[in-house]
């Protein structure tokens, strides 16, 4: 039986708390209460502990504080936490850019791909193209898809937009698509996913890995996806990798109370009677475990032997490319054009 993964307590020293109070007073002219400074110190510790995983969301940090017993889990507690967090950020103790916020986006006018004002002489512009093409390192920009000839086509789906930015570096590194369902997906959205799966290489089986809340809607979203996609594609794998019931005790997750007015509540209770009236949010899972779990499950469908063969192909192709570069360089030199 797997042991519970008890997270260490956070115990700021009196000196740390006093230093934070002084820093905030110097910045905004307000001397915060020791309890406020203590909570700000705990928030800073959480951010420092998990900085290796990238930016967390405000809600992720909240749940880590709840799990560590720093604060209780309630609407009042969350509002108090948010207020003290703002004080810490205004006071310069917590950086403004410490958190991921995917809910707000800024769009600007796209710049020209090649700006005439940057290089107004066409001759110089053409020379710069030759310099780029003949650069020894340019061959490294040519590559194969990481999943070329792999037996599976994999996508990672997540219920919450706020956690997408947290997982996107991993998906970019592993070369898999990251899809944000934002709750219940529209018919069009699901059909687009089915179309992608059907248009895959015929030798690849589609795999959808799902991360969502352990609550009536979060579980029902997954069940709907599984039913509709597998109904259309026989060999599709639709797998829920979190939150799962086993995570509750393993990570000592703090519950929320189930919404009795939700039409899906009774069915959910029937599936998971051991949860009683409790539900849990994906944000509560330790950030490191969230990333590691996504990585482990993605790599289950990745064949390393095929990848090694692809790497040999890439090396051979790049060698030929550099040989052609040498030939072109010699031709240009014979015309008197020095690059």
C-alpha cells in the first residue's frame, strides 16, 4: 500500500516575519499585521519551492497553503489570502510576475516579417539571406517531428485554462498537443478533435490523456469525451490521469463541499461513494506531481527505439546539408561574391 505523501510544514521565523513587515512599510507606508506578514512569508516559500516547475496560478498556491495547514479552505479564507497576497505584491515582497494568468491576454498589431526600415538596401538584404543559409548552425533548425513513425498520436487535455500555461512547456518539450476544454466542450470543438484523430497517420493510434477536477462536472466532462470519441474511433484511448480518488489520501487533499443542486451530483456519488459529500480541485495536486504525472503518462506511448532511428536520420540529413553548403559557398566565391 502506497504511503501518504505528507508535505512539510511551513514555519517562517519571527525574524523573517518582521523583515517582511519592514519591507512592506518602506514600500507602501503601511505596517502589516504579523499574521498578514506570516501568510506572505508562507506564500513566498511556496513560490520558491516550486519555481523549478515554472509559474503557478494564484489558486494553485492557495491550495498548497491549505494542504500544508497554513490556512483553512473556505471562501472567506480565499478572499483573505487574496487580499494579503495583494499586499505582499504591492509591498515588493512577492514579484508581480510570479503568477501565471491565462485569463487575460493582450493582442497587438502584428509586425512585418521583414521590415524595410531595418535593412533598406536590397543587396545587403540578399547578402544577409546567404549568410543565414550558409551558417554552419542552420542545419540544426531542420528536424523531424518528435513523434515521427511513433505508434501513437497523443494529446493532453486539461479542464482548466489557468493550468494550461503551467503544463505548456512540458508539452512543447515532448512534442504533444495541449488542449484546454474550459469545462464542457462544444459539439464543434469535439468534432474538431475527432477530425484530428481521424486524420492522423494510419499507423498511429490516438491517445487522449485527461486532467480535471474530481467533482460531478469534472468527471462527467471526461465521461462525455470518452463516450463520443471512442464511439467514432475504435482504437482511440481516452484515459483520465487526474484527479483520481487515490490522490485524495495520497496527497492529503483538502475537500470542498459538493453542490447538491448539481444534476450530476447523485450519479457522481454513485460512482465514488467513498468521497461522501466531498469534491476536490485539480489545483490542489502538488505542482511537481502534476507535471511528472503528465510526463510519465505521455512517455508510456513513446517508443525510444523509434526515436533513436529518427535521430540517426536527422544526423545523416544534416551532414548532407552542410556538404551542400560548402559547395554553394565555393560557387559564390568563384563569382567574386564574398559572404
